C-alpha cells in the first residue's frame, strides 16, 4: 500500500543537542500508528516538522506526496495539539464553524462533528466555561472536519475521562476505516497498544 506519510532519515538538532536522530517510518492510508516516548523524547518536535513549522536538520518528510510545509501537504493534514486553547468568548459551535470556514468545509459539517464528540448540548456555551476534557473534545471536532488524509494527535486523551477516551478511540477507528492515516503520540503503552495498528 502507498504511504500517505513518509518520514525519511529525519534528524533535528537544537543548540548542539540532538532531539531526533535518523528517524524513518511510513504511515499508510487507514493505518493507526502510535509514537511512544517519555516527555521530551521529540514526539512534538516531529509533529512540528511534519506540519512544516520547523525545518529538519537532515532528512525529508512528505505528506500525500508533497513536501511537508507546502500548501499541498498542509491541506492534507489536521492537527490536535496536546494543549488546546480557544477564544473564551466564542461558543463551541462558533469555534468549529470558524475552523470549517478556514478549511472550506460546508457549515452543515459543524453540527455533525460536535455530535460525534458529544458536545451538542454544550455547543452554544462559551469556550471559557468548558472543562479541559470538553476543550480537548472540541479540539478533536475541529481536527475531524473535512475528512483529513492525515490526522496528527499529540497526547490526544489528556484530560479525558475513561468513557470519553473510549469514545475518542472509537472515532479514530471510524476515521481510519474511511482511509485517514492517523499518527498519535503518547507516553502510555497500556492505553494505546490495543487501539493502534503499530507502535
């Protein structure tokens, strides 16, 4: 199967300190791959390189055949950072509608993704009133918009209760079944080993 994400011999050095050293792997469409490592292992740095926010010291990354950081690569990716933050005065619905407009996604998709993450009842509350878990689910809703080809999830279940975690992994599996390549980071092997295809 053709890779959707190709990471080839990527290294990253900050102030003479190696953060990543010769990292290579692929993620195929529909595959769920987990990056496992302690805090500071370089998982988020790798995500930033995939997104084109950082240029690697060596190596190359392509997303859907396009070099990371190009418009074509960015259009194929959705991202959920570990710590999500939204304007406190906007409602959940307004926030997701804003991202839908940025992504060129039909407004009708907003209610569907809010329902998918169990935020329909809180959709018209201001984000400033949301708990950490609710903000995390809102972040997942915006990441799901537009059926991305690659979904990057950085410590995605942080702040979620056990039931919300179970629902989260169910949604990720559904996206993978539709062909989305999923790359998620974690430092908890027990949580992800049964819920991903490869660690």
